[in-house]
C-alpha cells in the first residue's frame, strides 16, 4: 500500500507523529529520509524505540530514497515518509516522487533567521522557497500539526511572510 503521509517535521519520529498521525492513519511503517541519521545506528535505534509493536522504521539517505522509492512505497500496510527539513522534501519533489501526493508541514520551530508563520511553523526565506517548489510538484502542501487540527494551505502559510 502506498505511503499515506509525507511530513516535514524537525523531530522526525516523535509522539505527535506516531500517536497523533500514526494511529489516525493506521501507519505500520515509517520511512525516515535523512542523510546524517542514516549514518548513526544508535540514533536510529533511539528514534525507533518509541514505535508501537508491529510498526517498523527504515532510515535512508536522499539518494537511496529516490533510487528505491518504488520499493519503499510498496510494503503491505500504510506508510509515512518523514524529512527533517524542507530541503530534503524538495529533493524528493524534484525527483518526481511527490506527484499526486499531499505534503504535510509539521513542526519547524523557532531559531535564528526564522520567522513565525504558525505556532508550530517558523520559516527562513530559503525554506519558504523550498515549499513553493514542493508545491509545484506535489498535489498539495499544507501545514497541520495534528490530523484533527485545521489544515492551513501553503498560500496562507506563505502569505504571512509577505
């Protein structure tokens, strides 16, 4: 069954994703695309330790995600693909992996150079440009912290930045 959730969230696998989104969407596997995390087995184990029994996670580089996407998108059950930032999701979009897919903007938190857009989304200008580009390739891009929250379309997210 194909991946149902494509999410940008700095925290990757955490309670909001696993419990909030995972339970609601009945996610049984997670694909975490992160070039640094793929090099650290102990960090992968730490992230995966909070997953419910019967739920799996794979950690792949951007290049491997692009190359192996048909296989990553095909396991039985529903999946979720997570990236830490906009730049990684943009690379997946530009590789053609997001056509007919919806992208969720989750937690991108405050740091120097970022501007507040929503309580849970702060963006730098280059991240806003990444989101515009993702929007050119995906069927939709919207911010939503939890599945029960109001979805904020990309044009509203970017409107705050001017």
